[in-house]
C-alpha cells in the first residue's frame, strides 16, 4: 500500500461514516474499516483501545445528557413526538460509532506503515513540496511541544513544585506547567531558528529528503482497498 | 585549515564562530545543546540522518554509535553526548564543506572525544574545514589558533564568596532498584548502593549509560520499576511525595527554570520548599546575593535573555544555596572557562566539608581531579562504587 492509497481510503471511510444515517450503513463502514486494520497484519488491539479511549468520554457525556436528562432523540424533539430513551440511546450510539470509525480508520492507516518513518510517509505523498514541508514542520512542532513538556516537568518536579505521580499539588500548579511548557517551546524554537537553520539552510535540505521517495502514486493494493469501499457504498445504497 | 577559537568566556568566541560559518554558508553547526545541535525537523533518528544524507558520499562516515539500533528513537530522548555524536554522524554523511562546533564536544566521553577530534582533524584531507570552540583543549596539533582576549564584565562571577551554611545530610540508600524506558533496555537492574554525606561522588560511564537517568530517579522525575530509596534508613519516594532532598543542576540549564524571570523562579521554588519543615529556606535577599556571585546582578533578569554561559552558571544557584542537603551537578563545566571550572571545584569541595552530599557527572577529568571524590561507575545496568 502507498501513503496516497492510505489517505484516500481513510478519507473515504471518514466520509462514509459521516454520511451514514442508520445502523446498517454504519455497520458496513465499520466492518470495512476492521478488515482494513486486519489487512495491516499487525495487532489491532492497541488501535481499537486507543479509538475507544477517545470515544468513551463523549459517550459518557452524551449518554448523561440525551439518555439521562433529555430522554428523547433530537429527531423526536423536532417532530414534537413524546419520544423514548431507547431512541435517544440509538442516537448517541450512532454518533459514538461514527467517531470510533474515524479514530480507528486513522489508526488502521498508520498500522499499514508501522515500519515507516514520518519523513518517508510524507515523502511518499503525492502532494506539492510546500504541503509536504508544512506537514513536516507541523510534526516538528508537535515533537517540540512534547520535548518541552518533558523539560518543563523535569524542572518543576526537581524543584518540588509538582510531583511525578498524580497529586493535589499538580492540580494546583498545573498552570505553572503550562506556562513553563510554552516558555520552553519558544526557547527551543529560537535556539533553532536563530543559529542552526539560517547557517545550514536546514529547511532547504527537506526538498531532497522528501523527494527521494520513488514509490508509485497508487499501487494494486490501494486499488483493492478503494474498490472495497466502493462496494460497501453500493451495498449500503442498495439496502436503503 | 581547521580553526581553533580560544579565549575566556564572554570574549566573543561564539560570535566569531557564527561569523566564520556565515562566511562559508551553508555550513553545518553543532551548538552546545540539542536545539542547536540537531535539526529539530525529524521525529526519529533515521529521519534526522535522512535529512542530512547527501546523494553520493563525499567523505567517510563518522559512526561512533550503532545508529541503526536506535533508528526509531526520538532524537531528544538520546543523551546529550549521543545527540552530539548523531549530529557529527549527520555531518559526515552530508555534503557540507564546513562545520562549526560550539563547545559541544565537551559532552563526549573520553573515547568518543578523541575519535571526534581525530575525524575533524582530517578535514583537509576529506575536503571540509572545521572551526571549534572547546574550553578543555589547548589548540590541537594541525589546527590554526585564533585567540580572543577581550572579556565582557557584565556577567563576571565570584564563586570564592560562596560559602553554604553547615548541614547534616542524610545517608542515601538505593535498594534493588530497576529501571528501563518504555521499549528500551535495562538502565538499572536490581541495583544497590549507598551514598554518605560529606562526600563527593563522580558518576562515570560512557555516553548513554544512564547517568542523567540516575539523577532523575533520585530527584523523583522518574520512578523506578522496582526497588526504592531510603534516607537514613527511612523509605523515601520523591516521585510520590515531591523532591525535598536533591538540588539538581541539569546538563542543559534550560531544563530547570520554573519561571520567566529569576524573581519568578525563586518565588515558585521558595513556595514549594516552604512546605517542607526540615528545609531552612534561604531568604530572597540571600538568593539574590548568591545570584550576583554567579554573575546575575538583578533578580528581575529574564532568564532566557541571558547568554548560555551565564544561564549555566545560574543553574548552580540552588545547589549552592544550601537549602537542600544533597546536590547534583550534571556536566557543570560545559561551556565554562578554566578559571570558572577551578572556582566551581573549590566551591564543591566547600559543600562537602560543610556536610552536604554531592553527586556530579563530568567527562572533564581535569575538573574532577580538583575535587576529592569517590567514583561511581555505571555499566551493565548496575552501579559500582
């Protein structure tokens, strides 16, 4: 599979999940996504757990509001029907399954490229060089923030201001951590952009690094996966 | 010809190096810490190498480490020395014709340092030029010296005036401690050792052996997978209760600021330590006077606007303040000139004579020889006293 195929497949699945209005269509999209995950020949439990972890807070909140407090589905409210908690539960389930599919589709796409580095993946995308550079810079910023979090935690824990394990002290001083993280991000960014990048012309080197990928734009496997999505869409259309 | 830029701190060496690099730009730069040594554009070691690798090799590769084995690691998770070695490796694979190094080689262990200097010294034969700043070297053979003499007095320090109050530090016991980073090898495996107060201990081991990791475990920044720490025989878990024993001066000073200005940093640290009844908290005036001795005259100084050398000196403030009974210095002499290194060694000696415990990491044998100390060797996931 190529990065382009993975992006197209993931976007198609996300579009399918967004457009699906009933449980059957959602079930078809979910099944295709699970097959796609299994097709990576890697363990998908971590990706499933991660996706469920993202959905659970939303499910809890929506369940409390729509099932517990409102007790009716939005469509029933719009039609001035009496409604039921079962309909509200079905509404919440559809929303949550949709989000789960979106999260898992992204995870499953990355499972197909588990042995790849981010630079290789971005280099394999059929996108203009400036877009690829922006993607690399975005990833770089994310890494910088993570590095800053690590540094700021080290500083504040060593100073006794917060603790490594969860504590009330951490809740009270969380804002200091946030401030320290941003100060650190700025310091790291200045350290790079003031001396290293200008003198090396480091950003220009990305052109070469991102252009080295000779992978085809789409492969046979990509076409197979995309055909599966199209078949799923046709089945869903026929069942309506 | 390779150029060796010599002179005391604040004599303009870094500016001279940058001018040399700009004149020959594009040129490769290895600064003292990760943000000026690595590109910051790579999420993995493999990508860092890919960014700099040229199409055709133009010179032999400098490969002191097995980078293939850590290809998937994030560059910031490498130790300071490993980051410098990675930067040199990237340069050796690139097509840059010039490299400038600002004190970064001071982080390397002796063998890697010799290897790196040897590689750079062959630049003329390999088609590249080099410029180097290094406080621990006289001009290497075959290099052209460039001596700078002027020195700004704005950040002059007076370490002789520092004399921490007497202290009775507890005995540190480490029992059956094991630790590894997620997905990594064992850094410590069922390790036992004991640290006595009134002593200085020097942690030794190759780059990446776990010296900084041990500091982080003792300060509660990391928690061991098993085993624990005792103070005078009583269990102590800083990762749970907070650090109240170890004042840490980190290798990169920017890893220890708790505020934007020195005043903010002092206020936050004092508020945290005020919770601990055993700690004799120094007054703001005392700390301000100590900061002045370290070269920073105003506590309203913005920390990140200070020169790196001044920030490094200021990072010694809390270890020298006497608030905490144990002090840890991680590569304290990085970027410091001969006179400052000697003065710091003298202050560390004073700390131990006054009853504090000191643990330090340095690859600077000359500096270590100025301090009466016991070596602690880190190797094979154990600590050997």
